[in-house]
């Protein structure tokens, strides 16, 4: 059964990325996925690395790796949108 999504307020929607970064700093996991990608032979976080990590996470049942890969993918989408806006 799918989890019900908590309805977020406008303020929560706007600052979710900053809150996620603060949580990562508290836990000490900033750069963890980047190190994973470099260890796998990539030059950094690339779409290929994200896809490989998601595939591996599903095969091994590693929920933490899957969450990191999905987060990296979402951040890449945001960065792409911002870059597109800047060009206009």
C-alpha cells in the first residue's frame, strides 16, 4: 500500500532542499553519493552513475543507496531548470 503524501505548506515546499542539506550536514553524509560514484569509476555524479546505483540498490535491497540516488536525480533536475532559466 502506498504511503499517503503529507500535504506541505508553501513554506515547506520552498525550503525542502535547504532542510535536506541541513540534515545531511548533521548526519555527516554530505558528499557520500559523490564518493560512491567516484569509487565506481565515474568522474562525479552523472546520470549513468545514478541509474547504476538505483539498479544496484533494488537488486541488493539497499534502501539508503536508493534514496541517495533518487535525491541526486531530483537535485540534478532542479539544477537543470535553474540553468535553463538563467539562459533566457
